[in-house]
C-alpha cells in the first residue's frame, strides 16, 4: 500500500489562490451581468441615455437648422418668401458646415465644458441656499436649544431688534 503525502503549504496556498481567483472572476462576471441588466431595464423605462456633450450639441444644431429651414417667414410676404427661404437655408447650411468640424475635432472640450457648467450650477445652488438660510434666519446646523437665545447677547438696541421710542 502506498500512502499519499499531505499537500505541502505551497500547494495549499496555490490551490487557495486559484479558488480566490475563480471567486473574484465569478463576482466580476455576476456584477457585469447585473449592470447590463440594469442598463437594459433603464433603456426600456427611460429611453436611450443621452450621448456625450458633443453629440448633444450636434443634435441641437441639426434641430435648430431644420426648424429655421422649414420656417415660413410671414414678415417677408408671398413675393419675397421663396427667395428669402432659400437664403435662410443657405445661411443655416453654412453655419452648420462651420460648426460640425469643430465639434468632431474637439469632442472632449464639450464634455469638459458641460462638466464645468454642472460645477458652476452646484456652486450657485450652494450659495443661494446659504443666502436663503441667512435671509430666513434659519440655520440648519445650529443646536435646537440655541434657537430661542438672542444673537446680540440681550441688548435691546442690537441690529434687527425693535426699538421702543416712547
């Protein structure tokens, strides 16, 4: 009878590493599948996600160009209408031809501008909320027990206090 020797520490560590690696791969695969399922659910519920800022700008330019080209000008009358319509179409096409190469060459710039706009909006919102708290005299971070105390230390002649002149 031959007896098998127990596996060495190195062999046990290698086997444990393989199990951990397969567990990590299984976890990553499960996460990826869940993410794909969630994206598919959101697409069906909310429609396709918006593209990059450059793609959205290109869509906007196309939509504005289409509206301007299709618009009838009641100010020019029936006589000048067709000629004016042709001039508008030509100007819109020239503007579109000038803008599209810039968008295609620099798509990252528009993403950065959109991100900067979001940061500016967040900063503005924060400033407005802070000012509103000051205007209303409401301080959300103050201790509730401090709300009844006077800010000026009890002096009746302080700012914002009623002064009795009788």
